[in-house]
C-alpha cells in the first residue's frame, strides 16, 4: 500500500505528534508499505518550498514557508501538494490533526477534492473548541464525504464523535511504543541506595498548555504534606517558552535544592532518567494521550495523572498509579506514593510484569485497518454518487 502521511508538524521538531508520525511512517515501511510524508515543517537546515529529504529512510516533502518562529503554516501549499499527490499513485492519505492544524485542513480539502481515500487521526482533546467544530460543520462534512476518523484515545474520541454525529464512526488509534526497548531500560538502571530520596519525574514541553507551573505548585504542596526527613527530588525534562517563569518560581520558593530542569534530552537520556526515578507525574487535564507517561509506565514507574485525560488509557487508579480530579488530589496522591515505599514498589511490580497494550505491532494492525476502512468508505461514497 502507498500511503501519503500528512501533518503540519514533523521532525526535526520534537513533540508528541512529530515523533509519533515519524515512528508510524518508518514502522509501516518496515511492514512493506511505501510511505511519503508531506509537512509544513522546514528541514534541519531550513529547507522548504517543496524540498525533499530523507529522515531515517522516510521520504519527506517540506512544503514550508519562511515564517517567524518557524511556524508550520503555508497557505500556498495546496497547489504543489495537489501536483505531488496526483503524480504519486497513492492508495490512501493519512491526515494527522490537532485543534489548530491549518496545513492538515488544507491537505484534507485537497485530498477530498481528488477523491483520495482519507484516514484522519486526531491527536488532541477538543475541550472548549467542541462547540466551534460543531457550529463550523466542516468536520462532519468531511465524515459525510467519506473521511474516516480516529482519535488517539477513547477520551479524545468521545467529543469528536459528538461533532461527527451520525455522519461516521470515530475509532481509537492509539499512539505506539516500543515496549521491549523501554522495558529493557529498567534492567540497566544504576543501583539505588536504600536511603536515596524519592525521585519524581515528568517530561513535557514547557508551555502553559502542559501546565509545568501548576506542577511546581503541586510539588511545593507535596513537600508540605510529606515529613521533612523524607527526601524528594523533582526533574522536569523538556524545554519551551515558560522555562524562565519556572526558573523564577523555583528561585522565589527556595526549591532550587530539590528541583531540576535538565532541558531537552535524547530518548536515550530520557530512558535513563526514568529508570533512575520512582514516580512519573502528568499534570495536564487536556492530555489526549500522554506518550511520555506511557513510556515511564513501561519502564515501571507508577504514574500520577489527571482523570479524564488520555493517561487513563493505561493507568488503573490505585493499581499502577493514580488518576486525580484536581491539583490538590494530585498532590495528595503524590504524597501518598512518596511516603509509602511498599505501595510504590507494588505499583512498580505491576507495571514491570504487565506490558501495556500500545505496542507497535497492535498499533500498526490498527492503522492498516483504518486504511482499509478509508478505501472501502471512499469506494462506497463514489458508488453512491454515480
């Protein structure tokens, strides 16, 4: 099968969608498919305007403009995109959508006009935007025209299904993880001393949507709840526009002795950080999936996340982590795990002995099923129009 992978964002940008789309593309190639990526993200040296390069064996068309902050937006892309899709002999297009994805929207319009079967995966929680999508009507219109839709978690699929209504069925196509790779890392962790402090870790883009500043406030509350002789360390991996605000908060609240912001790290360094930690925390309620939390859970860490977020796809409250309704409940759950060594170890044991369901083999099966569904629906729509 020849697949056009269409996404606003792609590597070298680093983020959940970018990495997932890249991994999906490369693993589909490993299964014998031909995959070509079209993106509004410039290359590592600023390549744009239709430049074609290779990223780990994946062919990538850079339909980017020169814009401030390298924004992945290009209203001029549809013409060139149409030409390349028409000449590419594609069987199906896979569109990756966020709440604000102007390039993906343009891609969908072009592919729909061409009659190309389309599978669309939503990587976001609609949240307060749900009424807008209902009123605008174009998402439901896409479904009516044959676009088959999926979301990365059940909690993300539910509001999307309300938008689509009777025009189509929204399935769940989760993000994927290399279970063996992440599970192996825990065996390589350095030995921990019995008197080591409890290490809490998180990984995110340091931007308000991910709530890194509320996480610091929550951890300050945890420090107040936990006996003073119980050591705590917090590391937040990642970088972003809120970094200076976090640094100021850490300094103002005298947290510098136990809170670190290591910045952006490689996957290998992140694996090592998880393996040397005890608890992972995911503070964002609008997390559509939570790939970092899943990676940490696969290493073996108990995960504390927000109820109603995508984290609940792989965290069972009270068994291998906690799902909190608000920041105070999150602080209480973290304090419980910090102080109760036996509870923490029992959750680690469960995570280590029970692999998550989101292995790449299952996700690839699901992606192929979505492509077959898109082709079948497109054929039925075309037949009905005759």
